[in-house]
C-alpha cells in the first residue's frame, strides 16, 4: 500500500486492556523508537535473520508496532501508532498506520532534487537526459511510497481474539490471565 499519508486502523478484541498489554509485551521485541534512522539500523542488524514485530508500549496504553522481515533492511517501513481503549465487550486498538517524519522528509528532498534536475535538463535542451531522469523519478517515487509491512501489521492486530460471548470468552480469559 502507498503509505506516505497516515491511514486510520482499528481492531476490536475480546481481551481487556490489561490482557492486550500483556499479549503485546509477550509478542513484541521491546524497542523504544529514536529520531535517528541509524539507531533503527543497529536494531535491524541484530535481528537480521528473523522476521519479528517490535515496538514499545507505555502505561497509558499508547502503542507503537513495527514489522521487520528476515534478511531485509526495512528500518524506514510503516508502523502502527495507536492506543488501547476499553469497550463494553473487551477493548479496541485504534490508531494510524504511517511512516516516520524522517521518511517523509527524505521523500520530499528526493522528489524536489529530481524535479529540479529534470527542469534543468529541459532548459539545457538535453531531452534524453530529462526523460531518463523522469523515469528515475517515477521509479524512485514508487519505491519510496510502496510499503508491504502494512498488511503484516493489520494481520497481526487482527489476530487478537474477536469479541464474542460464549465458550471462547472463557478460554481467552484462562489464556491471558496467567501470572508471569
């Protein structure tokens, strides 16, 4: 999906907010996001050979979740930024799937530089160079905008037990109320 702009996402679950937090703490590799792409690079190098979800969770129910594919360098991939809210039948995990500001800035700089180069080549009447640069611009814009981690994040959040009444609710309580 194209993720230069944030997209809202929400998932309902039968787990209470405390159970959601417990499940997230068990499933996620703890990682506090820093404003540096170099810091993400170090984390991804240590988890190079495994596909994993990583992120952070605070006491107020704010959640940050990212997905890393094995043998990929995807530190600038999209993440889920949201919160856990209590509902009648469990809880709701709602937030936005978006990229970090650093990725947006890098995309803007890339696009502006190539547009300026295309205009310069056209003004110098080097049309072949301008056409090649336009193709490079189109390919680069598509690579910047495309991110496959959105589907992985959505499927992970949808994997939480769905709210329903009946036998499933008792099993869910037994699984997620265990003391650690």
